[in-house]
C-alpha cells in the first residue's frame, strides 16, 4: 500500500492543509497525518483541541490521524522533524508530503546535504560563539553565502530541509514530495484581500474573540461545524495567557539548577528566565523582559514550557514509544490492521493498551504533565482528569470510526 505521511499542527486547519492532503491522496492509497497534540512548536497550546483538529483533517480527506508525541511535537525544527520522520516511518508511510515556500525539492535537497555536512556544522558552531545575534540568523547568513539569495530560509522551507536531513540520517525509505505554499506568508497576521490566509491570522482572530471571521476561511462545512461545536462547548480558543499567572508562580518556585538543565535553556537562557521571573508582574511582562535579538519568542516560550515540565534533551531525543490514535476512516482501519500485523510501533487507543515498557511509561508521564498544564488554558474550566480520560480517540480500532464524513 502506498501510504502518504503528513506531519502537521493544523492550528487551525486552512486551505493549504486541504491542498496538501488532496495532492497526497492523488498519488497514494491512503493518507496518514501525524498531528501535534496539546502544544505546538511556538511553545503555546493549539487553539483547538487535538480531537477537533483530527476530525477536521478526516473531513478534509485524511484516512488516519495519529498524535505526534510531546515533547518533540513542541520542539525546534531539528527535533520536530526527526521525531516526525521516525514516527511516520514506523507507521509504514512510504512518502512524506510537506509544504514549502520555494516548492523546489532539488534546492531543498542541496540545502539539506550542505547543512548536514561536518564542515558546515563546524563553521556554524564557530560563528555562533560570541555572536549577539540569534543562532537562526547566523544559520541563514551561512546558507545564503553558500547557496545564494535564493537559499531556502523561510519557515516552511527550513522545516522541509530538516525533514530531508532526518530522512537521510535515519535511512528512511520515505520518498519526499513538496507542494509550493501559496497565499499569505507563514507569519502574516492580516487577512488577505484575495487568496488564503495564514494559520497565524486565523489563530489571532480566534484568540481575539473574532471567530465569525474565521468560518469563511475553513476548508469545508464539516470544519465549520466542528469549530462551532467547540466554541459552543467552551473548548476554544485555548490560550496560554490563562495559565500565565500560574506559570509565573511556578517559575519563581522552581529549583534553579534543575530548571536550567532542561531542554532549550542552554546558553544562559535558563538563568535569564529565572532572573526575569522575580521582577516580572505578569507572564507577558516576563516575555518582554527575557526577549533579545539572540532568542526568538518561540525559543523563549519553549524553554519556559520545557523547564516547567522537566523536559530534558534526552526526552527530546528519545524515539517515539507509541503513537496515540486520534481518528480514522475506513481506509485508515486497513492501515491499522497492517500495523498490527507488522508489530512495529504500537498505536494506542486507550491507556490500558499502553506498552508495558519503561519508555512508554516515561512518555505517558511527560504527556500527562503537558495535559495538566494545558488544562489551565481552556476558556471554560476543565480538569486534568477529564482531559486524560480523553487522551486518545473516543473509540478503539475495529469499532465505528470517530469521523462521520463520507469517503472521498
């Protein structure tokens, strides 16, 4: 079976996601999406619950939706891509589909080979030492010096390069395909007069209480019905701001040594966050005090998130112990049946079916801590226990699927 894999956040889903799924379906027997759970790469919660986003993906043509495990799903490009490629390879994906600004797979391959070389890594590490600029700026400068001004330095291009490096490093058999991104740029915050908006713009509207302006830009009626249901139930928009005071308090009480040893807090960032937390009067004030040219906002938020949840570099580097099932359709059931026969990476639909291994127990515990934090971010109060009961899909494989949309 030709199984197309897509690594996504869909925060929220938009026309670009629908286009990518449609292209992958045209050249595959089935499509599996690896969806980020409660937290995304920005170090903030997704505005919609993972189950709602999974149902939207199914309505858009995905056959199977699995959860990209935390903390890798909230990590920087390198860890995010490595974890995603490993998970989809284990799930039997034969191809990897992703969007990119350049849409040029050969250029992305050149960048992947260059940045994976020992010579580039040594040069990059030396350039970062003592630089007042962020590591990303140094990386992009080096890339443009080697590949010219057309070097792939935009956000989706950068992630695409990381995917290609991960495929090569893991000797994965997945064949990469890229689809050129159209419409608004990745971080455009305004709605365009024509064309598709960015997820950033749609997310901002939801967080600003302007959900009605989002509905016309969702891919289909099913997505609009799901968003309406989530709004009416008080489950969206999920926002880190609601947990800001609690997080600021936890930062002040955290053990300094343990906190600073956590992932993405090297280079003095951990100490900077801890010091700022004693002066800050709000979480927003904390972020303003920590911000510098050296540390992008996403890096700061990820550092705080990982520090509070005790995420270490070894946690980020650990291969997936299992994948949570978020939803499937009829063809997805066939994929699940094949995975059971192959007995590779377990697909879990209930806590009772977790593998009895130390790695699985550790993965569950770190996921539980992330769930505890995100439970404070809902517009209507929700308990950690309730979210844990809904950790995986509502129905196990073999029963009626969670999606009610017709086969396409």
